[in-house]
């Protein structure tokens, strides 16, 4: 596949993933089944973890992260939602949150009192 003119374009990335889905008939062969996609994302997250904990190169880590990103974007295709719009909506929410240090690490979450 030739690289698109604008490799920074979300729409170009999404089109490339759609072409991959179409090439392998994901819609007709179970590749867009959401529980299956969740399992694949968990597998890729494990590969990211392995790349970090086993001291693999940044190039290998980047490739595993790209695999996860492709799966996440493909899930937006499979579930028919606008990931870009969801991303910006979520970022707006996250930017309004406070952070806390928990066990020496920063957390930005919706902290709720537990009684």
C-alpha cells in the first residue's frame, strides 16, 4: 500500500483501516465482531506490556502501539461511531478533571468518595 499524501490525516488513517477491513472481508467473516475485537485489543496490550517489561526496542514498542491503535480505530468502524469526535469530547472532560498522587503516581480520574 502506498503512503497517503497526508500521513497525519485521521481520515487517511481511517480510510487505510477501512481498506484493510474490506480486503479481508472483516464484516462478512467475523472480523468486526466486537467481543472478538476486545480480545484482540487485550492481546495487543499484552504485547505492549511485554515490549516494555522485556526491554524491547522503541521501534518494537511503537509497532505494538500501532497495532492497538489500528484495532481501536477499526472498532470505531465496526461499531459505527465517530472516534475522532469521541476523542475530543473525552479530552474536554479530562481537561476539567483534577489529579491526585496515588502510591507515588499521578492519576487523573473521576474520584468518588467511597463510604
